[in-house]
C-alpha cells in the first residue's frame, strides 16, 4: 500500500473508459506518452499486462477487466471519503448535481431554496434525466442525487425521502374517447394502448409505468415505446397512445392537445430521493435533510403526502 500511486490508478481508470491514449491524456491534462508511462509503471507493480495496445485499437486484458471491476468502486469510495472530509472541514461547499425527471416541482424547489439558504457556498446544478434511464446518471457520476419515480429496487442505490404520493393520471389526445371523462377506473385501461419506456430502465420500473394488465387481469395493449417524456407527450397528443403520469407531471406539462384524466384503482405514484451507496457525502446528506423537512412541512399543510 505505501507504494500505491494514485496517478497510475487514475490513468488506468480513464484509459479503461476512453480506450484511447490520446483522449485519456486530454482528460488527465498530460501527454499521451505520460499515460503510457503511468500504465507501464502500474503493470510493473502488478506483474502482468492490463491493457493490450495494437496499431488499430486499445482494449483491456482479462486481468485488466477484473482489475477494473474491483478498482472502480474502491476508487469512488476513496474519493467520496476525501470529499466528505473536505466538506466537513470547510462546511458544505462545492457543487451538488441533482437529477430529476419531468419537472422540478414545488416541493423540490422549496428544498433547493432551504438548502441554498443554509449552504450558500454550495452551487446546485439541475440535471434532467431521460425517462428511459432513471438511474444511469447516478452510476456514471453525472448526478450526486436524483429524484425519480418509484419503485426503486437497486442494490447499489439508497432510497431516501419518499414523497408526493398522488393519484395517477392518464394523458390522452383531446380526440380520445376518454378525453371528456372526469375520471377512469383502472379496469378501463384495457380499452387503450399505453405508451411505454425503452431501456436501459430496469424491467420492473418500465412495467410500473406501463402495466400489461389491469388489477382484474384484463390485458392492456402495448403502444409505442419512448426514450423521453417529451416523446411520450407528443405521441399521446397526436393520438398514438395514452401515457400514465403522476398528477403533478401531467399538470406541469399541460398542452391544449392533451386531456389529463385521473385513474382510480391503481397504486398511487410516488417520488423518491435516491443516491449511490458508495458516493454519499456531506452535501448529499444535507440536501436529503432539507428535502425531508420541506416534504414534512408540505404534508402537514396538506399539499403533499410523504413516506419514510
């Protein structure tokens, strides 16, 4: 351990992502030859080749793949520990990247305002998540926290505050037979095609947005699949399917060509604050506390419902 060189590990991790020495050097702000030097030094410490390099391509050896699988979570965990210690020493500062789907609703904006009032030295960046990939930004390190639709059943993610439990809403074209209805029963969903979500969202999450049958067992026709919420809203508005949404998202994205009809008999939709288990920092905990406080206040005033 005393001979461990973090520069060598960082060079290997970046090279494993880029599979190109030039691009790896650009990301590390060093020359291509320096990346090669760091890699050779690391391979010398280990005693075997980690990377195969030919005139046409760069790829990891089987040992390199194995080494990467163990190194990545360990390195991320070490970086999180250092960031956490730095935050604790200086207070909550730096940057917090918050992912969200659909719309940054009132409850989220209130939490942001509370967090910023407590930690003016921390800049919050909002990252919009594609509907088809609710968890990818957390795993790629592009977001520190995300607000996503439940359910969340991922072993590597922590589910914090669950809030905004609301009746689900069906978005349909103004010409759809359901458009003039004041509400629908879940059994009536058998009479429409539901728009679904493409991968890489996990199957259980996609099925929650587009169930294949009603609670009584009647089949629901599968409509087209989309990557983004805007694609789904456009298809629904043009009569190419119906889209199940949480009520707040449906209201926020109201369009003249869309009708939004509450659906009874389905489980309520809910949002959750989620973060990666290996990347919990003081900033993450502070924002989670702010959201919990504002969600509790909103629930007490009857604006939203919460769950722990």
